[in-house]
C-alpha cells in the first residue's frame, strides 16, 4: 500500500514536470493518452494479427499521383501545396480492416492515404476514409469499442451482449456502420468519396485561420455496384480496376474543403459540418501510375495525419492527436516483420 502510494506521487510529479516542459516548448499539454502499444495490441486481439501488414487498411496498393493547387487554395492557405506547381504525391488505396484478404465486394470502408512531397523537404500526410464520420469520438471510446469486439475464446466470435452493451452506452460507434450500410459497394477506388473526417485550420498570409473539413471527390462522380454486380465481381477486383482506369488516364479527385462557420463543431470526427456549408476546391489530385502488388513507395511509410505543412494546422479533435503514436507503433511492428503491402 505504502509503496503504491509512493509510486503514484512520483508519477504525478513526473507528469507535472512533463506538462511544464511541454508548456515551455509551446506544445499542447500532455493529455492522458491511450498507450499506443495497447491500441495496436487491441487491434491485433480484435481483428487478428497478420505479420507485415498494416493493422488497419491492410489490403492496399501504392500509387503515384500529382496534385495541382487552385487559386482558391492559395487564398485560404500559404501552404506550398497550393502554389499551382505540380506536387508529387505518394498514394495508397486500401480496403478497411486488418485482414489482407478482406473482400472488395462488401459494403465496407475504402481508404485514400496521401503524402504530398512539397518543396524544401516538407511533407503533408493524411489518411482519408469513405465515410463522413469515424467509428468513435474519443481515443478512450475507440479503445472500448475495439475491446468489445475481441472474440470470445470459446465461440471465436465477439460476445454479442458485450458489443451491444458498449454500443448502447456509446451510440457514436454505430454512426459509421450505418453510413456503410446505406451505401452500395463502391465500383472502384476511383469512384467513391474520401473524407478527412477531422477539421483542420487553413492559414493565409495575414495569419487568418479558416477551419474546414475536406473531401476528395472523384472528378467523374461516384459509382456503386448493385448487389448482383458486386457478387459477380468477386472479392478481388479493385487493384486491377484501378490499373486499367489509371492507364486510361481516368482517375482524379477534387480536393474540396467545406468551410466551417462560427459555432460549428470542429473538434469531432463523428459530427460532420452541416451540409449547406460552402465548399471550395483547393486543387486536383490525378493518379499517374499504380505499383505492382506488394511493392512501391508507400510500403515503408505510415500516414501520420498531424504531419502538416506550414499553412495547415490541426484542430483540437482528440482523435487526430491520438493517431500519431499508434501509427508509429504499427509501422515499427510491420517493418520488423517484413512489410508486405
Ligand atoms: C485513435 C484512433 C486511431 C487509431 C489507434 C488508429 C490506428 C491505425 C493504425 C495502427 C493504422 C496502420 C498504420 C500503419 O501501419 O502504417 C491505421 C491506418 C489507417 N487509419 Fe487509423 N487509427 C485511428 C483513427 C483513425 C481515424 C479517425 C481515421 C479517419 C480518417 C483513420 C484512418 C486510417 C486510414 C485511412 C489508414 C490506412 C492508411 C494507409 O493506407 O497506410 N484512422 N490506423
């Protein structure tokens, strides 16, 4: 008892000292974060461990893109991404989940991860998803949701009572699934919308900040499959479909920003901005080439969404800050195992 008490005081002093150091450095105070190893462990327990693969978005493919910023982008932010000069982008498309054999013909998540390689060695990384909301509002809630999905050792399936109890107490975790259930199976990686989900601030030359949430919208519009078409396509069509479309010059996205107004929630990945908010096009991303399976420049990187260029700043969304450390842990594990996709 005495020993535990002593440890607690020591930890508290340590945390206070760290917070003080962070304040001196002008950093946000260290909030109580979920341990990143615990996050990745829980992914593995809930969804299985597939050596060498990403613990989320495991089934994926590298591509190379080019981004050209617009005048509207330049007006909102000094970020060099919007200069109007072509910017090379390391792209990764993926299917949601930890299973590298996840079927392409399910009503599930698709992802678009981007690394803009900007002049002067700056980079901008992001991982966007095919839903306007994420599956949890806070890191603690996300961890709880993952824990509720860990298979029961006897049935090898999640315990439905546990899943229900957690979801009943945390209704936000059901919003994303409802979106996917309402949408058809995407016909192509190039024909679905990808949302950034978090708000970010765009900072102009006078220092003025405009918060917004972005969406990458396919230039040719979205396209879904009927249930019969999805069945006929089978579980593995997205990579070849992407190669064919890119070879024909047909995969491009507008990088659109929905502008927040005063009073809008800009700290929540489960609360979209109101539909009627003005949208501006910050530029266009064109996919130039697709790598052979299991190769390419995206293999050994992780897309950490707080790696931002000068001119773009994070919002206070707690889910955003919580992503950096688990992504680094995930990268470390799969590099150690030999990266596969
Ligand atoms: C605390 C919350 C989160 C945790 C712990 C988490 C964890 C992870 C991990 C471990 C990976 C694999 C990283 C790698 O091996 O490179 C990953 C990938 C990914 N996550 Fe998250 N994630 C979180 C929140 C989010 C949110 C809010 C979004 C919504 C935009 C998101 C979108 C993605 C995407 C698109 C990928 C695949 C990126 C790629 O292709 O490399 N994640 N996540």
